[in-house]
C-alpha cells in the first residue's frame, strides 16, 4: 500500500511538473519563432549564445544543480527528524555563502569580460562580434545573481514536496524573455533579449516567495561555516561542483570549436540543443525533480527494495516517452523547423539545424536517463562516483568533437556542427551505461529485464510511429499542403496527431503496458474527477 500510495503521489507530482514545463516550453516556442525570424543563425545570435556561457557556468558551479543535489538530502533529513531550527539555520548559511561567491564571480567576469570572451569563450569571432558578446554577457550576469537566491528557494520548496511554484518559476522566466522579445527587441535589438532574461530571472524568484512564506521560511545573516550541517552540504557539494565544472569546461571548449566552424555554426548547435531540450525537460528533468526527494527518503530509511522499485519505475517511464520523442523529432524534424523559416531563418539554416537535431534527438533518451541515474547516487549521498564517470563521458565528447569536425585536418565546415551534437550524445550514453552498471552491483540489480523489455517494445512501437509520420508527410506533400505559417502549423498538428495515435496503437499491439496502463489510469482519473464535480452535495 505504501508503494502504491507513493506511486500515485509521484505520478500526480510528475504530471504537475510536466504540465508546468509544457507551458514554459510553449512560451519558449513562441520566443523561438520570433527570435529565429529576427536573427536566424547570424553573428548577433552567435554573440548572444556565447554571452550566456560564462553566466551559465557561474550559476551551475555555484548556485545551480550542485547546491540542490547537496542541499536537499541534508535539509530534508533535518525536516524528517523534526529539527526545524537546524534546517532553517543551514538553509540560511548555504544561501548566504552561495550569494557571496556568486557575487564575487560575477564581478570578476564583469571586469575581465573582454579578455574572457577574446581568449577563452569565442576566440574565433571577429572583433565586432566579440565586443557585442562582452556587452551582452555583462547584462546577463545580473540574472545570475538573482538565480543564486531563486535556485536554492526551489530546493527548499521541493524538500517540502511542494512542486507547483518551483514548476511555475521557469514559466515566468520564459514570460520575462517573451516580454523582452515582444516589447524590447524592436527597439533594442539583441540587447532586448538580454534584458528580458534579467526580467525573467526576477519573476522566477518572485513566484516562489509566497511558497517560502507558507512553509515558514526563516533567514539569519550569517555564513555559519562552523555549522556541522553546512559542512555536510559542503562535503557533498565539492564533487558535484567539480562534475558541473567539467560540463561547463566542455561547453566552453565546444563553443570555441563552434566559433571556428564559421558564422552560423554556434547558432545551429544552439537551435538543435533547444529543440532537444523540450522533450528532455518535460520527461527527464520533470521525473528527476520529483523522484529525487523520494529516493533520498528511501535511502535514509535503508529501504533498498523500495528504492530499486522507484528508480526502475522512473526509468521505464522515461523510456516509453523519450524513445518515441526521439523518433518523432527525427521523422518530423523538417516540418517542425518549417515553423521557424522566414526572415533571417531561411531554408539553408533549416537544413543545417536539422542535421544537428538528428544526433541531438538520440540524446533525448540518454540525457533523460541520466537525470534519474545520477540522482540515485546523490540520494545515497554519493556525489563522487558521478564525478569520476563524468570524466569518461567528457573525454569521449571532446575527443569525438575534435576528431569528427575535421579541425585537426583543417577540413572543418559549418556542416561539421552535426558531429558536435553526435559527440554530446555519445558522451552522455557512456555515462549512463557506466552508472547503470555500478548501480546494478550496489543495489543487487535494477530490474534490468523489465527495462530491456520496455525499451525493445518502445523501439518497435516508435518505428511504427515513424513510418506513419513519413507516410502522412508524403500524402500531405502529394496534396500540395506546404508553405506558409498557418499551413505549417496545421501540417505539424496532423503529423503529431497521426504519430500519437500510431504510437498508442502500436503500444497495444506490442504489449507496451506502461503506455496502455497509463492511458487507462488517466481515463479513470478523468472520470472520477468528473463524477466528483457532478455529485450533489451531501446534506
């Protein structure tokens, strides 16, 4: 019963997060359409992408996921033991320390921005593009400071199993960027996009303040480095921040490589990454966020069986959604990119982005699996093992990137950007494989047979779905239904609907119970909710 109740709670929480993320992605798609038509894969958008790199590095290393993965197990443990005072004390100490370090790093990056861009991030850009990148980065550093507070706020609310406001925060961040796109972009150009990001960061924090008030947040102005709970967080934090540093260094190296592939390569890589991130965030990130507090609690209780079941169930959930998502992006990638075509985003830009998207699409599966596998180690308060494994994935990523882009032989072209996407996918796949093997040995298995059966059936169902998508595209082409934004939207809707129905039908044929049972449960929930609304009040 406890497992069944936990499953229902996880399902509801995951649904809440997925719906909120879907709303955020819908807003993001509107931004993408406007930005693509305004800038395409131009030098200006190259500069904006490169300008984001160092602020992202500062956030990820100091105030981002490293803090959440180190903070939530400690904070949740104190709450479970009814040590509320100690919990709020360590929260204050972590928040104050993170903000202080983020401020110091941001000031350093602001002052030395010209050298950092010219020598580290984008040495291949021309001087004018480098100067624009410096200006944009200095604006974006403001959002990094705000996120240093907002990021930890999300961890606090998630520790209380309150997922709604943290899930709404990304929506407001995207709303802020959308305001920048619609209001500021016409008069300020690419600078309006940067100021929109700052506004979005402020809204990201503001939406969480009511939730913090409801859980009784208490703050004290002290660093508290002698606090034993803070030291536990710091001990878990160091390996995780080193892992993220590795990722950040890889990102900077790849950005530098992209800057050498010619104008538009950096933009094309970013467009492919952004499109891949839509299903990855909706599925992998949402599942990882929801399952993490549960895995941490089960680990604290020593419930190995419950932990194994919860983790394996999450992986099966991911497989039945990411495999068809990858197949759909590959099969319907060109109609999707047709929505972006217009203005500066022409057919040649669409072709370059699609070649990149194909390899990124395969990465949806591995990036999503990594979200849960890595958190399984963090729940056991092991942040060192994922760091060691990350080194292997990073080495493979960089090696493939340098080798396959032709930079060593001097034959690199803009089309080589697709090889960088392949390098990313292979690197993450290596991490997933090794982490899975280690968990199998530590936990006495991770229900591999069920995972393999689910994966195989999902692949077969996804192949049938892809064939259906290609057939309907051929029919639409034969009918001459192409061209124009409205036609492109309708065309994509028809393709998506046919693909969904084909996958559901194929799942029933191949016996993919995770899908058929999930649909049945959703129908039952909808019916029960309708009946409750229609039921007359009891006297």
